[in-house]
């Protein structure tokens, strides 16, 4: 079983997307946030369900939920969520580097 860890940037991504959705509906924002979190939790037991995204950054993997791409890395038994971005965003302008 793996351990799940969120980067500071992925936490900020979640907060920002909640704020955007909440402009229209707090309930919808809560629902999307919950589904994204549940999707991330799936990675604890199934860390290889995502697709490799080496063309974006070496070692990245990705799963999708609710129109968002959840980018993560596997390091030993840790699944580290790197970023959570809308699927239509141009990935060339997004930083996946972590401090």
C-alpha cells in the first residue's frame, strides 16, 4: 500500500479551482473537490492506474476526474500529487518542478 502526499502547489490548485467553481455554486465546488480527492485516494491502492506523461516531465503520471488532470509521481511507496489542472490548460506553461 502506498502513502499519499499533496505538494503545496497541488493544495493551492485545489483551493483555486474550488474558488472558481464556488463563484457559481458552493455545493458544486464541494462536490468536485470531493470527487477529485476520492480519485487521488484511489492511487493509494492502485498507483499505476494513471498514464505516463514523460512528454510533460520525466516521471509524471496522470489520472483524470471532472475535467481536471491530476499529475503525480511515484517515489518508492509514496504517491505525490504534483498538480491538479483543468484538462484544457496548455501544459507547456505549467511548472511541475517542486521545491
